[in-house]
C-alpha cells in the first residue's frame, strides 16, 4: 500500500443529503416562507374578507339559490355573458363576473360583489380582502401571473426535495421530536426545526406535492399537447379538469333567457340543498344561450367538476356530469386536499395550525443556517462574511418583516378613506411599502436589534387591530360577542393570539440580547471573506 495516495473519504448518502437539504432550503427559503404564511392565512380568506368589509351586514340564513339567480338575471339584463358565485355559510355576498354590453369591440369584462337579497351592487369599501393573500400565495404580485406561478412551482419543488432529503438526513428524527432544549443556541434552533418538521410531516408532504399537482398542466404541458389534437378533444379535456365553458357560437336569433329558478331547483334536487355553487350564462338573449350550474365545493374532497348544462332559451336539461375519469378524479382529490375547501370549521383550524407549523419549519431552517455559519466563522477566527450578512438581513425582513407588512395591510383596510379611488390597490401598496421599509430597517440596524424591534412592531401592529376595529367600525369585539357575530369575534381573537406569539418571540429575544448589542452600530460585511 506504500506510495498510494490517501484520498478524501467519499461522503455517505446521509452527508450528501444534508448538504442538499441545507442549500435547497436556503436558496428559495424566503419565497417558501412567504408562500407558506400567506397560504396559511388563506384557509380563512372568506372570513377575513368579511372582516375587511365591515359595512356588509351579518347574514344568518343562506338565501335560496333559485331566487338569487333570478334577481341576478334581472341585474345583468342585457349582458351577453355573466357568471355568479352564490352565497353560502362562509360568503354572504354574490360575486359576479360579467361582460359589459356597453363595451362593444373590447374585452369589457367587469367584476363585483352584490347583495343576494336585492341584486344591487354592495355599498362597501373596495378591497381584495383575504383573496389577496390567497393569490399572493401562488402567483405573488407585481409580476406576470405566468411567471409568478412558475416561481411558486419551482419553490414547491425545492420544498419537496428539502423534505425528502431532511427525512434521509435525520436518522433519529422521531426521537428528536420529543427533545427540545431552551436557550442552547444552535441546538435549540435545530430542536425546534426537527420537532415542527415531524409534527406536520404528512401534511407538509401532502401540501407540497398537491401544490405542484394543481398547476401540473402548466408545468408539464407536453403530454397534453401530444395527446390532444382536435377541438372536441380539447373541450373534453377542459371538462375533465374543471375549465368547462358552454359553446360560444351565437345562433343569430333573439330569444329571452328562460327563468333560472327552475334550473337551480333541478340542481338542488340532484345534489341536495346548499350545494349549488356557481351559475354561468353564455350568449344570454340568443337562441344558442347556455346555462351551466356547477356544484359547490364544500362537503366533497374532490375538485373535479360536477355540473348541469341547460338550454338557456327553454330551460331544457342538456347534459349532466357527475363524474370524470380515474386520472382526472385523482387530480381532483389532490387539488381538493390542497385547498381544503371541503373542510368544516374544526378541520379548517387543523389545516391552519399544521400549516403554521410548516411556516415555522421554513423560518427556523433559515435562522439555523445563519447560526451554524456564524459559529463556523467564529471558530475560524473570522469577523464576518458577505453571504452571512445578506442572509441575516433577508431573514429579518422575510420573516418578521412579512408579519409587519401583513398587519399593515389590515391597518390600511381600516384607515384608508372608504371612498378613495383605487382603494384596493392602495391597501396592497401599503403591504409592499411596509415590507420594503422592514428590509431597509434590517439593513441599517444590528441583526439582533433588528430582530427584536421587528418582532415587537409585529406584536403591536397585530395586537392593535381589535382596538382599531372597535374605533373605526360598530363591530367591536364586545359587540360582536353580544350579538353572536363569530366571524368578527374569531378574527379579533386570532389577531390577539398572533400578537401574543410575536410578543413571546420578542420577549425571549430581549432576555438573550445584551443591552450593548441592542444599541450597537452594524458592522459592514467583510470584503473577500470566505466561509
């Protein structure tokens, strides 16, 4: 063996997976954190939208869909195409999307909210409500939707790789779940990361994989393009995936639209009361008009489309679809599991709690990277590193700063003038301005001081929302409790609970941050330093 060079020992599978886990978790970690947190909040997007429209009166009973449909048909008399989402136990308003007949020669599509009892447009503040967080969760904002969804898909793929590599890396992962040591620096962050990861591991795997499945036709369209050639095949595929649209070729003969009440009644007889979710009318006023009534999503796991298609001029039933193929149904179930719209209140809270734990998994992983890297630098006698400096600042703004920005978005909902033009866009701009200010603050303050100050600010912003609501509306926490308005009660209690969580984080950090560190000036990143 003499003279044979001693080579480096090859890494084992676990060591290789550890490096992969670290870097895929870091590279898009801030995107993943934002996706997880806004997606978690989106499980209560309907209730949050109600809180953000305090002028809309609470409704105890859901109106009959046939009566609502007929009122909306009168409201949209003359519109050639319109679609409505009917009110339900979580949505007191009708959401409508229609083509304005006055906008001939242009797209001319508009949308809005309507009172189901009168058919009139709702007189309330303009806001995206909880839909902003839902949309941001998978397509972000201020970037084209197509690229936003591709970024979300790439981040979800990184998350899936991080989960699988993390399972391989931690050979004692279930033992570590029952181990947590406070105040031990890197060991504490690793314990928190492990415990939260195992706590919701099946959910995290499910939610990440199904997130990719929801947009699989966009991410991998080549098989569909190769297999689908004719317009008939494309229409059949759209019906399988839930993108069904009635024929759009006008007949050329003017015929009044038949009453929608009996059509909605037939749908209720087939699916049961409260299961009519959406009504769409195409070519209204034409002999070729079609009315499609789509089954509601609540109460069934699959998101595969179930609908009834009627001839608009006569009300005659043309087609009923209650099932799809096995592959499409599998996709529909996975899609439904991701959205969780089938869930009752208890299940929705379970989704929220475990998803919040997933958010914390990503956050603790990002912090753990900086803790480990700083310890390595200190052990080697180095003062700083440009990569560590940047990651620390992005962590502060991406984690604590996002909480501040989301709270600022809700404050803007109450403080911006109700009749301000472009009001919904103004709320969103407040969100991004607050987030940018959090980043600027993280860049100029020492890291420990910046963490502490932003956690404290987040606690104050979130904790002040119930008081702000009481001052600016007539639906304070105590009045809501007295009247049994549980949506407003739940929202205010959730804000207080989240404020308490951020306050605990600030308090624990305060205990471990010396006064000198809280007031020290930040040191610039070392040039040319190496990890």
